[in-house]
């Protein structure tokens, strides 16, 4: 696999700090990069947690890279999709890790998208009170969001990501060449999170995306590496300031209060996947900000225009099938894990690149935006 430009970004968390390596062809360097974290444990075997789809595409290359670095690895292959991000999936994974005699001096590798990264990180965090793990994200969404920052979780019957903990990885290896295997819809869903960084805190980056976003989505080396690396750098800076989401880190939830409600209303089905829900959620956050007199209308229009230009949905009416109503969506919002003392938390905007957190939002205004 041909190597392209690469960047390394440090997440500055002192003794829990780590590097994010971004570039095309990074999977061929995985063994070299992971060698310093290879286990000194009795078994010496590194578990690689993946799903059956990713295993077919990328596991042989990772195994080859690990073997060349003298690292013995054994795969644990989970079913693909949200079904694995459950108590049953956690039980299956931790049982397999214990059967492999993984101990506290070991290393667990997560090779996959957000489901595998979240599940593996959570299992690593609770197994024997904490085992080191590495993230090798294979989707754009995971590369720019879920693999960075140490949030790990599984789903509960009551909602997504309600059972979890903070457990930082030791290293993140984001190979942008792997994104060429993604279906277009999944690639676009990940791009929604890239756009989010420009919207919440970097208007210049958003302007760069308006010009170069389609080049990145087409897989042009320099463009996709810059898009991923800049997104990771912005998230790393926020995580370093607020690891446990008591302040600035909440900005990363731009679009998510609306988005999670839309996903729930669609039954967490293929009608609306996560990145699409976040895209619509961000457009709604802009609309609500305009309605409250906080944000210029032209910024909201510009944001929605870019989503549409790359092929992302920008309105509730873009969802296939039955359109969820305002009352139903507000009911789902009430169960969001970001609700505090019965009050909804929103990320609103004073303009492109100027997001802020607030709990002072009139419910009537939210209802009006959802009904428009």
C-alpha cells in the first residue's frame, strides 16, 4: 500500500496523553507504531477485536504488519453493527479476552468503526480494572470522532451509549486509505462530523471545506489527510482542556441533541444513520439560533447549502419515509443523556465557528423549529 503524507497529533493529557497518527497507508506501519505498547504479559498475545466485515477487508494487512514487528496477534471477530454494542456483546468480548489470558500488562487493539472502538474501549476499561488499548479506526466517523477522547460505551434498552466510562487509548492509528472501501453513504455520514468542527469553532476550516470537501470525499490524498488531521487536532485540543465533558467538550455535541432524537424516532434504523442525523441536527441548531436572534440567517443558509452540495441531508423533510413530528422528537430529547435536572442542553451558534453551550432555550422555539 502506497504511503502518502502523514501527520501526528498529540492529545495532551499528561500521563494519559497519546498520539494520533493520520495518513494514507498507516496500517502498514501499525506494527512499528504499536511495538512500544506490546504486552510484557505471560501470554504475550495481542487480541485484535474487529467485526466480520472489517476482518475480511483489513485484518490480513494488520496481521502482516504486526508479524513483521514481532507481535503475535489473535483476532476476536464480532458481528457487525449495533447488535455487538450491547451487554450480550460485552459479555462475549470480555469472555474471549479472559480466555486469551489477557492481563493488565497487555494491549487490546480495536480495528473497526465506532461500534468496535466503543465496545473494545469499554471492555478494556473494565477488564481486570483496566487494560491498555489501541484504536485503529476504519471509518471516517471513527477517525475524526469516536476513536479520539476516551469515551467508551455500550447501548441499553433505554437508549444509546448510556452504559460507559472514560478510558483513553494509548495510540490512535488513522489510515485514510482505508476510507476508499466505505460505501458512499457511510463516508458522507462521517463527513458530517468533519463539517461539525468548522461549524463549532473554526470558520476558516469550514471555508476550506467549501472549496476542498468534495476533493477529500473523492479520496485525494492531501485533502483527506488534512480534513482528518485538522478534525483530530481540534478534538484533541478540546479533550485536553476538558477530558470529562464538564465544559468545552460539550461543544462536540453540536447537532447531537436533535440528531439523537431523530435517530430514536426512526427506530435507530437504516432510514437515518448517525452522521445523517447529526447533519440535520446541526442545521436545526443553526435554525434555532437564527430564531432566537443569535445567529445571522445567511450563516445558517450557507451551512445548509454546503451539506446539500456534498449530498448530506439538511432538513427533517430529507428523511426517507414517515416524517417524525415535533411532539415525538421533544419526547425523545427528554431522554437524552445530556439532560441535567430535567433541562435540555443545546449547542447553539452565534455564527459559523462560534458555538456555545446553553440550557436557556424556550421549548416553544424548539417546537417551532421542529414543526417548520
